C-alpha cells in the first residue's frame, strides 16, 4: 500500500472518530435512552436536530467500513510473510473483545469494541475469499437487511414501533439521577446490574441481537472489497468518482434522515433513517477523499491523520474525558451543558486530541493501546510480526547469492 493511501485511510479514521465523538456526546450527557426523551428549545433544539440529521448514525459506519478495509490490508501483509492470517486475526479479535468488555463494564455503556471483536471472528469467513465473493455477499446482505426494514415498516404502518424498544420512564429517571450525582461504584452498579430491557418483550431483544450483525455486515464487507480492488490507493486518479459519490449520496442521505427527524414517526420514517444513515456515511467517505485530493498537505488533513493513527487510544480517551466531565464522580455536568454546549465541548476535545496526537507521533510510532494490541496479535514483545524460520532461511540464502 503506497504512502499516500495510508495517509488518506488514516485521515478517514480520524474523521470517523470526530463524528463518533459528537454523536456520543448525546449519550455521555443524557444516557443511552434518555437522549431520545429530551424536551429542548432554542439553540439546543437546533443543535439536537443537527446532530440527529448530519451526525448520528453516519460516522460509525465509516469506522465499520475502515475496519473491513484494514483487515484485508493486514491480511495481505501477513501473506507476504508466509504467515497464517486467521490465527493473527483470531488473537486480535479476542483482545478487541476483551478491551470492549472492560470498557463497557468499567467506564461507559456505549462501547462498540466488544461488538467489533465479535464481528472480527465472523469476518474470518471472508478474509481469504475472492473479491467477487466478498462483493456478492455484501450486496446480498444489503438486500436482506433492506427487506427486513421494509417488512418492519409495512407491519408498523402508521403507528410507531420505536417506543417498544425504549427503556421505561422509571429507568431513565433513575439513570439521570445516578449518573449526575452518583459515585463511581453507584454508576458502575447501575450500568452493569440494572436492566433497561426489563419491560421490553424478550423476542424484541433477541431480534435486535440477531439483526445487529446482519445489518452491519455489508459495510464491513464493502470495506474489504474496496481494499481488495485498491480503492483510495490513487486519490488523484479517482477524484471524479469521489466527486460523483459526494454529489449524489450526501444530499440523498441528508434528505432521508431529515424526513425522519421532522415528519411524524412511523415505520416508513424508521426505514428512511435506517437506509439514509449508511448512505450518508458513504457520501462522507467520498467527500473526505475528494477534499483530500485538494488539501492533501493542509493542517486539517494532518490533524485528522494524526488522530486516525491513534484511533483505539483516542477512542478510549474520549470516554475517559467525557465521563469525567459529565458523571457524578467528575464534574457532574450530566444533562446540564445542553446539546449546543455538548457540540462545543466535542470540538474542543477533538482539537485537543489533534494537537496531542500530532506531538505524540513526533516521539512514538504507535499509541499505547495500539502497541498492546500489536504485541498480543503478533505474539512479540516489540509488536513486530515474526517471519517463519523457513522464510528467514530463504531470505538469508537469497541474500548470500
């Protein structure tokens, strides 16, 4: 993979972390379920709608796409060293899952790393498959997911099904009190021991668990396919594709999500956001790549790249910073800053991460969590991949000749 392409992918990863932070600030400040029960006005109402339309649900899919992309590139590097790809990915996925479990249990309810670790095992089914096979499965799963959504929209009719998936008002009220005023132990106990799904039918919980991997799998697979065909390897040559994708997908995705936000909630508006969010995510991918071709050496691009190179460490630091700001054992600002204030805080935190990441990379090649992940994945104290002994022998013989 050439140097330019590495920079572009790192930049996209930084962009996804920026959007994930802004979206997660609703959860940090109001809770996973309380963010859907807000009564706002003025600038806070505008900031809330901006977040829901332009941000929420449309940056995590970018990270998902890049996860699949990086898997293929890592696999190519391992094959060049004549190593068993699945063994390395199994170890990597296991540690990601452990980090995610610890993140969710000890810090914050909105963890995604456990899910990514689980999906890493699922994606092992595709890592050695042909490009065409990966693409076909991505398309089939997209059709299947869309069909489920259409069926759900049809059954819901004019009545909204969203309330069936919501936690009770008592749970939300308790969450608000504990997170705003509780100690670390009280908040941890509430997060891990109190069940928000207590009043939700078991079949709906099971349905969410089953459908989540199916719904997210297409973007993982499209990312794997993009890596296989070396998409983003030559940004200047692909500029026309980026521009076309931006012009079509960004306005379509925004329009679909805006209809959901401002129209009465029905099964069909649920479908629009379910389809519009990933479409907007792909539009953002193209838009960032298009801007990259114009501002490759800009300070902004360098900033996104720096954050992206330390993505795991920066993701965890966002949790540490924001829970300290909002939870009772920190500054106790849970629910008090407002959605507009939350966006400003997000901008400040990300700017801080850009500066810190830039200077950190002046001294170190990898972030602390990235290094630990490499040590475990590669089973080496320096984090480097160990080539097979016979490969070393062949290389020594070739060098002697």
